C-alpha cells in the first residue's frame, strides 16, 4: 500500500490499496441490503465516479466503511484482476467505532439508511456497550426511539433468527447447516419451518402468491411469446421470468424444490421467493453481485450434491447454447458453449440423464433451447432439441414454443437470408420430460 496525501489528523488519508485487500464485514456495515442492478450500472461508469473523487472508504484494517455498491462494481468490472484503487482510509480500529463512522458516512450520500438498518445498527452498538445517548447521537434519532428499539431486542433477535431459518430452508440448506448458522437446535429449525409453512398457507396474501392467484395469467396454449423482457437483472442468455413462472404454475406446488443449475442472473431465486417454492440454484461461475445466493457448481463435473431429492419437482435447464454463447462466459474449453458439437450434445445429454436418475415419479425436467444457425460453421442449421429427444428416453410431457422477436436479426442477417433464400431461425423450444 502506498500513501498519497495525509489530509489532517481528524480527516481520512488518501491511499492506494489492492482491491483484494479490502474486506467486507456485515456486522460493522450499517446498510444490510444492496441493489444488484445498481452494482451493474456503477460497473459501467466507474471512471466517471473516480473523476468526481467519490472514493470508497475503509478502516485501518481495510474493512469497508462506505461504498458497498462501488466496491462490488469494482469486483465485477475487474473480475479476475487485482487493480490498485485510490480510497479514503480512516484510522479507526474498534468495532463500535468503525460501525459509528460507517453509519455517519453512509448517511451522507446515496441511499439513506432505512429505519430497519438504523434499528439493527442501534442493537449492534448496544451490544458493543454504547449508551442510549451515544446511539441516538450516531443515528440522529431521539433517545425515546432508541429505547423503543432496544426494548424489543430479545423478540427481534428471535424474529431475525426465524427469518434466517426460513430463508435458509427455502434455499435448501440442511437442518444441520441452518442450526449451526442460527445458533439453535435442529428441533427449533423444524418448529420454525412448520410454523412458517402453516402461516404462508393461512395468510391471504402469501397464499394467493403461492397459488399464482396474483400477478399471473395462466398459459392456455403451448406458444409462449413475450414482446418485452421482464424487468430486473441482466445477464447473457437470461431466461424470461414469465416462462419459469409458467413452469412453477404447471408443474409445482408451494414448497416443492426447484433446481436451476445454470442460474445466470438469479431470476429463479427471486421468483421462487415470490411463489414460496424452495430452490437450489448454482452456476459454473456465479456473478459477483449474487454470489451470496448462487452456489458454485460446474454441471460438467456431475449432478450437484443436493441433500434431499424426493421433494424436487422441477429441474429447469437453460444452458449456454452451443456456438451462440461461445466466449460469452469464458474461454474455457470445458464451458458448454465452447465445446465441439458432439461433446456438447453428449455432455448436455449426460446432465439430463443424471438428473433423471435422482428424481421421483411425476417430477419434470424442462430444457429451453434454440437451434444454432447464424454462428454455426457455414451457418448450418443444428437442431439441439432433436438431438436431446434422440438421447433422452423419457416420456415427453409437452413442447412449448418460445420464439424470439424478429428484431434480434440484424440487417446483415436479413440480407444473407434473402441472398441464400433461407429462413432465419427465430424458434426456441421449452421441452418438458416427465419422470415415469
């Protein structure tokens, strides 16, 4: 680390540190949530941010104090690299002093701390031994507010633990993993989960969401055409959320397990939370902004180690398309999109067959796939769905058509089609096999 400019005894010092040296401690960072979409946007304008001297702030031990979105944006933009960053370093070491300073810095710009963040910070500061007056001053609230927050500490700690149990259970963590993470017994985990599932089905709003009675129109035909993409995260090859929602409606019930081994931007997670489905999602290389939710697993290494298969009702496969996604995710030859066609076909077929051996009767495997044309050698039409149908000896439940819009074709492609007297491929199929 090289020191640049000492500002003053009370001010931070402008220093340079490696990105890898900066650590994040959720205990001493007051804002608990972050916006993945904002991280993506910041990653594209970091030069402008730096030009305005909006530097992230760190403590003496290089713990992040302010600028979580920018820190994640640096990690996304410089993935695989370790750039030298200019940052503001404050000479604070004690955890409670770091939290107090981080609270002040986070309140000065951008998103203001929510009441939930302030309340959580108050309880952490109280646990560190800070007085009511000190906490009130740090958070710019009245002492009565602090007293009200802390009077509920025991109940809130239980509520927070229960929410964590519920979230981990929905994400398919084991009872042992949940018990250790939440500091409770496995029987407590069982009791909390039972209360949670009963509450969801008894509450009018959550029951309506779980049963697709809200924000949903049932599919009546096997052609699913989407004019515009759903809002949210953007990722190469991102699945259309509505199609996954259709699958949840047609093939799952509340609290069934859904597996998405090509999780991409994580839209399956968000949808399963809304519809109260459990989910086990992974990706060969989880995106930085959702690495805390998406497990790391390479499907070419075999079936993922899910601890409980009997509750799995849907496997959703939207794999990297051969040639169409070549180089989009990596240059690794073991990446599905970068493989030779024969290897791609046998590997994908092996993934489907591996899942089929694990699933119970009535479960389904759904695969979304487009024929390859434009990026294929000599633009030869290659029907991957037909290849999979020949390889997979499972009964078909349905073949849904999910066509692209013609706007995806460039003028060059249209001209080629006219000259060659060939049709451009807009078709895409969602094939569903059912376990007999």
